[in-house]
């Protein structure tokens, strides 16, 4: 009931070169591992919940837009970043990358 076997973790290609492995999804939190091929892109999007991400491998450029402008950051192995709810964000993978992402999906 509490353990989720690796074989039970859904895997889906989200965008070309971007694969999501849903590690666990509870009532309030979703956690996933993403694998990115170099050059892959996640287009601008936003969601109603906060996102936190840790880079396990590789390098990415992240653009986060907010009310007064936008911030562009480059993250690499060991770095983390936060995207507040309803902030538009996008990314480009500069080097093959793996991340762990979590979202607070509670209403």
C-alpha cells in the first residue's frame, strides 16, 4: 500500500526528448523524475501549484516570468530551483539532464 514498485511507475514522453517517470503521487504531492536529451525544450507553461526541482545530472537554462519581468537562470548538477504557482516558465536542456521534480497539487 505504501511502496510503489519501479514497474508501477508510469513513464511517458512529454515532449520530444523529454521523458517523465511518475515516482509517486499522493493526495497532496506529486514527485517525478525527468530525463532530458541535450537540446530538448519544454515550452512556456504555468500551473496552479508550486514546483520544486533538483538537478541530478546535466545542465539546463530556465526562464521564469513574473509580474515585473523575467529571470533566466542556468542550473546544473546539485542545483535546485522553485517555480511559484501561476508563474510561466520554460526550459532548454544544454547538456543531457536528469531532474527530480515535486509539485504541491493540493487544492
